[in-house]
């Protein structure tokens, strides 16, 4: 008996060749050897095909996994982009509202105002300071800020008190009584 093994990473195929009967013609011996080689080749081919099929399944599953990951990443990127746009829109709205409260002239469009003004968040104290500094540097884009009502009253009250008392509007005369004077 002859013991033959195939050296390869595939499963080992062991074949036992029965002894050739005495007096067989060489063609039969060659045919038997060819048949053994064919069986070994088919076994090796089947093992190689099985490995290739397994590798292909692994590759396909890896490809599918990567496709799923790509889709997940695209969905995340889309969500982040949406959130970023919403944040930018909210920040621009707040910046524009702050600029309008500061007296930005109406003739300047919202788009132009946003393009000119610094890109800061006016809800943040540092951003509000930056907008105020920008306003001071670009005063021609803002309505003149007149004195407040309190400032006007503060200046007028002493001036009114210094005026001579009027006979017509004194608190003891008829018109003075009509307007809350002595009765």
C-alpha cells in the first residue's frame, strides 16, 4: 500500500492505493494513477472553491457592513448640517435684532447688514461688546442716538424751576387750578 498526502493548507487527502495485481498491463496502472490524480485534484479544487466562496461571503458581508456605515455617516452628516444651519439662522436672527435695536438704519437690507457686521453671537456678552464696538466704528450706518427721556427731564427740570412764575399758570389762578393746582 502506498500512502500519499497533499501538502497544502487545504484538508489533507489521504488515499490508499491497493497493490497492483501481478501482471497488469502498464496502461491499466497508468489509468489507475491518473484516476488517483484526478480524485486528488478534484478534492483540492473543491477545497479551494470552498475557501474562495467563504472569502467571497466574508468580502460581501464586509462590503455590506461598510455600505451600512457609509449610510449612517451620511445620515449623521445631514443631521449635523441641518443643526448647523438652524444654529446659524438663529444666530443671524439674533444678531440682526440686536443691530436693529442699536438703531441700524432701515435702508440697509438684512443681508447687507449681516454681511457687514461681525459674525458674533449677541446673546453672549463678548459678542454684544463686539457689536457695540462695531457700531461705534460704523456710526454712519446707525440712526443718531438722541438723549433719553430721563436725560431730557434731568436737564429741563432745573431750567423750568429757574423761570419766573407766570400769573396765568400759577397754581392759585384759574388755569393753574384746571391743571392740578390749588383749589
